[in-house]
């Protein structure tokens, strides 16, 4: 009991600090075990409840998708894909961010296999340049593999000639969700909820520059490099990709043996 209480008073806050004090019981338990602690999930939950550290989720909604346009809509290629590695499927979405006196908009692109944020942009409007900037960032950071699919909703930004043209010029196949079916882009929807609950709802950004700086830290330093992801076996996306690279090198070396 003394060991758990020592963790309750000190180490717990170290584990929580970089995640914005927003981990729930499962991730707190995993994080502490990764650090060598022997902890019981039930006791973790009880201590978090006693100290009022359980997550409180806010729910707000603003429409960011306009699918009532005359631009070409592409079929859903992602629905039947079985992923075996990174850069096979990229998923994209847009959400709003509330500042003190206005709303701004965030476009993101994730690798669907590793859940890593590979491209993003924050801007005051939903013009096509918002999503184009996020896509350009992804293209500078990743290697386009043959058969790579980009999946999004049917929003006008993703259906624009400039956006679809850049995808096609880069050798990327285009996929879009079925009309009125958010489950087709579940990985991005899940990420957006994480972003809101663990970063946006815990801050009051004064202006666009402040929001950009804070969100950049969350995306690049926390979510990609530190936040444990249940779908990845409770490791961060960057660590997950690194382990994949090591495994691929070992497999390649084994195939070269006589």
C-alpha cells in the first residue's frame, strides 16, 4: 500500500504531466508498467477517482464537411483493405478549434496502420489551401509506396481539382467515404476525439499563433512520440514504426542468408 501511495503522491503526476493529465485508467496502468511499476488497475482507478483525475469529456459539434458540391466523388477503396504496413492507407479529416473570439480549422492526415500524424495544417478558413498544406507536409515526410490509398470524406476540399490532382500526380489512389457514413473514416474520427479531449478542451487559446504552437507540441511531441495507443499494443506511433522497421530489416537479412 505504501508503494501505491508513493506513486499516488509523486510518480503519477510525472506520468501524467506530458499528456495533459488526461490519461484514463487503462493507459495510466500501461504507462506505469512500462516504467517498471507493479500496479493493479482497480487501485489505479480508485486513486484517480479520489484525486479527481478521471477524464471529463466535452461534446460540441460544428459542421466542417460540405458534400453538396459538383466536384467528382470517388468510390470507397479503403473499406476492404487489409493493412500490413505503413504507407498503404492515409486517412484525412478536418475539425474546428475554438479560440477566444473565433473558430479556426485543423486538417490532419494519419497513417492508418501506425496512427501517426504525418501531415497537418491550421488556418482560419475552410478554403482548399487548408487541406493542400496538410497533404504537402505528408508528401515531404513519407515515401509514396505503389498502391498507396488516400481516404477522406466527400468534402469539397478533398474533392477539389487541386487536391485530387496532387494525389494523382504523386501516384496515390483516391478513396472517399460513403455518403453520411462516418464509420468509413473511424481512425481519423477517433484521433479527432483524442485531440479534443486531451489538448483542445484543456486549453483556452488566445489567438491562432498560440493555438498553432500548442497543437504542434501535442501532435509532434506527445501524440506521435509519447501517447500510448491501444490499437498498437500500448506503444506510441513513432515507437511502433521503429519496431516495424527493425523487424523488416531482420526479415530482409534472413532472406539473404544462403
